[in-house]
């Protein structure tokens, strides 16, 4: 199978050996020793051929084994080369893995330190959370109390709002009644007290002017050369002054007794006038009837 050519049998060797000895001429009997020697020789030849065949087969097997061994060696060399490459790559990977392992170890140390800091921070946060929970519970309790107070206050506000609405309604009704009464009073104000007050103030000014003229006449009468004229003028001036004083006292009495403080304030008169005569008598009261405005119930009926 490996391409080895099988050697031919060594028949010629026997012939050569047989040729070395001369065969007896035909018809001549061979001696026993010769036959025995030939038999031994033939046996030796057969043994040699068998040994040669065995050697050839052994050589063939050895060559096959050598080829196989050479192929195995080639494969082993390739495997060794691949193993070297793999070992080189493995060393590089191992170096990289060691570097990564060192980095991971450093990261692990940093993570452990960070974890310790995080644990401390977490503990502080837990304590703060506990405090916040307590504060939250207190705040919730206070909030509940405030809510109850707010509900009570809202109820009071609603009650007060109802009362305010009723009061506002009453106020509106009272304002409507007051407006109606003001209109009725304006219709019934026959004497027009404001106009009267202004006119009384004007009369009071005229009286003051007339009083001043009387005093001037009295002073001028004293300067007359004729005694009769002077005496007559003095009497007339005195009479005018007395009459003016009475008129002024009467006007001041009317203002003092008949006008209100607001009306006095409007016309510029004092609240209590010391110049009033104080002789005005009470003349009674006027009786009058002011019809009330019809209510909703009366209108409905």
C-alpha cells in the first residue's frame, strides 16, 4: 500500500547454488549424503526465503511505521507550533487578565471604600429618615388638629356668612326704607329749613350792618352843633340800636332753637350762641303722618 515493490523470490539463488554442484549425469544414482545435503540446502533456502520475506515484511511494516511516525512527528511538530502559539497567546491573555485582575482589584478596593462610605451615608440617612418620620407624624397630628380647627372655623364662617347675609338683607331693606323715608321727608319738607337757615344768616348780617349804621349815627349826632338836632339824632340812633339788638337776639334765638348742629355748621354759626336773647318761647309741635312704604307681604296680599 505504501508503494514498496515486493522483491521476487530468490529462485535463482538456489539455481546458482545448485549450479555450483554438478549434477550427476542422468541415469546415475545420487548418493544419500548428496540427497540429504540437497534437502538440507533446500530447507535452508526455504528458511532463508521465509526469513527474507519476514525481513521484507518487517521492513515494510517498519517503513510504514516510520512513515506513520514521520507523519505523527510532523503532526506533533505542527501541534507543538500551534501549542507554542497558543501558549504565547495564553501568556498574552494571562498578562492581560492579570492587568484586568489588577484593575478589578483596584476597582474592588475603591468599591469597598465607596461601599463603606455608602454604608455610613446610608446609616446617616436612616437616622434622618427616622427623624423625618417622627417629624412627619407630629406634623400629621398637627395637620389633623388644624383640619379639625379649620372645619370648626369653616362652620363658624358659614354661620357668620349666613348671619352676614341676613344682616345685609336687613341693611338693604333698611336702606330702601330709609331712601323711601328721605323721599317722603323731602316731599313733606314744607318749610325748607336749609333755605330758612341761609336767609336767617343773611338777615343776621343785615342786622349787624344796621347796628353799625346806628352806632355811626350816634357818633355823628354827638358832633352836631345844634343841641336839638343832636338830641333828636341821638335818641333815634339809640332807638335804632335797641331795636336792632332785639332783632338780632330774636334771630339768634331762632337759629339756636330751630336749627340742628349740622345746619349751624353749614351756615357758619356757633353750636352754642351767647348772643342769643333767650326769650324765644316754645310754640308746640306740628303733627304729621308719613305713610310707610308697602312691604312685600302687603303687596302679595
